[in-house]
């Protein structure tokens, strides 16, 4: 049955291989179960509710990817997209989490529509490749900065704006040790390095707490709040969509900016993940096209819709799926096994949430940030227009504490410098449209 449904023989794999690949992919991705609730709860959402939503949305999305696209790719709330949700849309723009969820739902529906009607390729061709790389790298810097700040490694300072925190404090020391452990595991190519780094760091945190190192505000492993043991999905999410859409449509220009930011990051994050993974699986054809890629995009978009409905930021494909593919996973059975494990993780909510503190998850944020930064190597460094726009995208994304502002400054810089060098006519009309939208965004603070 499995062979017929997932074409195991045709893809030169078997059930055992797919099982091990699915488990490995889950282990590599499962850090999101600790990171996502901590990040989204800063918006006022229920911590336990977000955990349950993350587990359910990830599980269902993975299973859909396996059934619809037959790709060995896991999906979960995207790193960077959850930061966009929390720190830009809610904390930055001042919108409620209900409005942010409504925006995620709307952007996922639009993404599904543009995928079905074939606009994906047109949009891809309109955006300069180097700008896409800069945005991914910028998000990597942003995630690393968040991790360092949340753990107290980087702190605010009235004299120097930012400064190094107290390295001798328990949370900072644990976070630094965690980063070192995770990086060592990763460069040694240990399977599920990020997940193992989190587990080892959490165990060290438990030992530090047991030995009495750090107390009060410096405790690295706080007691489990009663709220975390509720095991309940936050059903206020469903009733909040009416409020969210009402709030969003009160300011159409702001709505456009938010939807574009979500679409842009989702679109190119998914593209940059799925295409190389598909190539590694051998799905790339001789003419350069990728077998089943549209079904994979459709699965990804549906996953985003599912995530929003349950109460999570945008769900997208995970590059960590490469760990399972590296073990021989080649079909959707791998993704389904990953999804089942995400669903089962619902029953260990208190344990997960108590272990993955800010100090513990810093290693995941920094490591993922490094991996996202690597893509900057492919930028055309001899072109000043590109270098200037890349620089402005990254530095403004980090210093303004806003992903969408980084994107805005990058687009504006690219358009101005390209026009100044006599290449205005070469720009795609869509770039000019975005240029105007972002100017309005910056000038009027929409």
C-alpha cells in the first residue's frame, strides 16, 4: 500500500528508510515547539495555546505535504515569519494579535491563489535575485540578534545604545554554552544538531539550577506555570478573526504593507527552501523545471491557512528537512511521519515549555541565523547598486527592529541607485510600484 501510494520503489527507498528520515526531520525541526510559543506569547497570546497550535498546525501541514505533493519536506511556523508576526506587525505597528492572525490567514489564501493561477513565476522574475538573498540574510541577522537579546547576552546601554551583558550571570552563561555546543554539533555534521543542542543545553540548565547557580531573576529553569499544563487550544483564536479583520481593514495602506511583507517573506522563503530540497531528491528535470513543485507550493499555502486557523504565525517549509533527505527520505511518507510526531508532541507540552527557556533557545536562533546568513555569498558584490541595497536591507532590518522596514529600505535604495546608474528602464514595473508603496510607508508611517 505504501509503495503504491508514495512510489517507494520508483524513488529508490523503502518504509524503514522513510521512517528514520521522518524521525530525523522531526528532531531537526522540533526546536520550533519551544521557540514559537515563547516568541508569539509576547503579543499577549496564550503560551500553552500557541504551543498546541504550533504542534497541530505543523503536524497537519506536514501530512498535507506528504499526501498532496509526495515531498519529504516538513513544515512548521517559519523562523523569521514568527518574528515578523510578533516584533513588526504586533509590537512594532501596534496591531493586536487577532489582526496579525487575520493577516496571516489572508496572505496564505492569496499565496494559494497566486500559486494556482500561475503568478508565482512572474513575481519571481520581477524581484532582483540579490535583494531576495539580502532579505533572507537580514532575517538571519535579526533572528540572531533576538536570541542574543532575549538571553541577556546583548543589553541596552544609554551610553553605547547596546552592550555586552554580564557573562557571569547564569542565563547568559548557559546561552553562550548552548551556542557553542550547537555550533560544534553542527560543524561536526551530527544529525539533528540544533535539537540536540537544545536538549543538552536544557539538561545543563537543570544541573545549574539543581546546584543553586543563579537564583531569582537569574534562574535558568523557572517553575512550570500552571497555565502551561492546561493542554487546551486557545479557542479565543477562532472568535478573534472577526475583530482582526475589522481592525485590518480600517487602514488599507497598512494592510497592503503587512500582506505584502508576509507574502514576500513566505514566497521567497518557500521557494528558496523547496527548490534545492527537490533538487537533492532528484526531482529536477533536464529542462530546469522541478517535478511536483506547484503541488508543493499549494501544500505550503494550505499549511499557512491551517496555521492561522489554529492560532500560529505563517507555516512554511523547513530547510531542516535536508537532514531526513540526507538519510534517504525521498517521498511524502517521510513528511507524514514527521507530521505524526508533531501531533504526538501535544502530550508533552509542559515538559517542552519548561525546558526551552530564552537561554536555551538562543542557540537555535543564532544557529538558524547563521544558516540564513550563508546565502549572502551568492550576491553580486561587484555591483554597487546591489551592494548598497543589500547593506541597507540588512542593517535597517536589525537596527530598526523591523523586517518590513528593512525590506522597504532595500527596495528604495536599489531603485534609486539603479536609476542613478542609468538602468531605470531595465527595472520591472512591479519594482517601481513597490518603490512608491514603500516611500509612502516610510513618509507617512502607514
